[in-house]
C-alpha cells in the first residue's frame, strides 16, 4: 500500500507499507522527519501527529475518545489532525496523503 507523506516544504515521500501496519511505524521506519512515535503507539505522546488529506478523511475510522484526548496535547491541531499510530493501513488507503505538521519538526 503506498502512503504519501507530504513534508512542510512541499516535498513528498512515498513509502510502501504492508496492510496491518500503523502509519506511525511506517513513518518511523522510513525516517520521516516530524513523526517520532515516542510512546510506541500507546496514545500517550502525540509525537505522531499528522494531518490527513481531506480527500481521505472519510476513509478512516472515527477517532476514539482516547485519541481525541491525546490529540489535545499536540500543537496546531486542525479538523484534519490525527495521531498516526491510530491509523492502521488497509488496502483501501492506497495512495493516502498525510501532511507533516511544521510544528512537529
Ligand atoms: Fe504516541 Fe501515537 S505514538 S500517541
């Protein structure tokens, strides 16, 4: 599954991911700056904050209450914000574009 990370400078990095992986792990393994995943995906750090391209927002399951709570501690949160450790890669997400917040660099 191809995941496209858009950096704050407009550059994009395309990464191939297996189904079932979380977007946070895909980003960390690919060395995407701005996605750190300090807590290992346990919803206790918000260092995996990203923006989901609005075209893809409706393809994702809704946020859990825990994700919403943790997201409050991220910087520059918008309606497109998600914690990437909570996004599991599925075949339907082929070509999804995620923007890295400038404040995460
Ligand atoms: Fe810590 Fe996502 S990796 S909240």
